[in-house]
C-alpha cells in the first residue's frame, strides 16, 4: 500500500498517463474480443476501478507527520488520494465514452449529456490531482491554495498565545485576532480553517512554534 501511495505521490503525471493507457487497452480489448474474452476485459476493468476507489479511500486517512522543505517555505506533503481518484475516474470515463460512442445513433438526451460531460469530469480530476495545492508556511505568513480558492494569513494576524489547533477531518483551526489582515479569494468556507495532508496536530504545532518564535523576537 505504501509503495502505491509513494508512486501516486512522486510520479503523478506518469501514474495518470499509465492509467489512461491501461483504460484504452481494456476498452480496445472489449470492443475487439468475443463475448467471453470481452467479459474478462470488463471484469478486469471493474476490479481495477473498485480497487482504485478502495485504495483512494484509505489514502484520505494517510497523513504523515512531516513537512516538505522547499526554497523559502515549508509545505504540506502531496497526498496520493487525488491521484488515485483521478486514475479511477480515467477508467470510468474512458469506458463510458467508448460504450456510448459505439451506440451513438441510439443515445438518449441523458446519455448524450453524460458523454459530453465526461471529458470535463476527466479534466477536473486531473487538474485536482496534478495541481500544486496545500498549505505553505513562508516568511510573511501562511498560504493555502485550493483548486478554486486561495488564502493568506500574515503571522501577526494570529493569536500569539495559541495560534492553531487540530480540528476534525485533519483540518487545522486558526485563531485569528486581526481578520482584516487576512486575504482570501474564491469560494471557500471559514478563513480560519486549513485543509491539511500533513498530520493536522503536527502542522498546528509547527504553526504555534513559528508564531511563538516571532513573538519572542519583538
């Protein structure tokens, strides 16, 4: 399991391209093979799809207690779950589109709408898997980037006594004393909540330590 998580995290694009190649090979096999062999190809596709969803569900609970050091920042780790979900979506969408294309003249309006929506769903899943999202701790404050929203919280906008604490579903709750200094863009919930792929307790501890260090320097 850990080896799969590592592959999905470190080689995101090759992992997704491989899932697309496998999906195309399976679809081709189902269309060219006879009933018996076509059933085998369908069974393999179904097992892979369900397996990816099962592993992706487990990956949502995978939260290492570490941050990644990059030039000028500490960043939360990349999570494997979006990549595994995108790979599952790739298998599903490829099969649906291929099946509907084979029956193009008999498609209902719903089937047609579903076929046209599939590429958008695939593009969205790949964007969420390949995008550079997460929490960044920089010299000027905390930056969070989500697929359709961003957040910036300066260090001095946080409560110096207790700046952060772990919340539910591996989130980090920030105690903001100067909400006017917070900058957020796009649709998101509370400005005081961070979504973390790193263990939330560990991230909250690092944030508290950073705020305490800056407060002591004043």
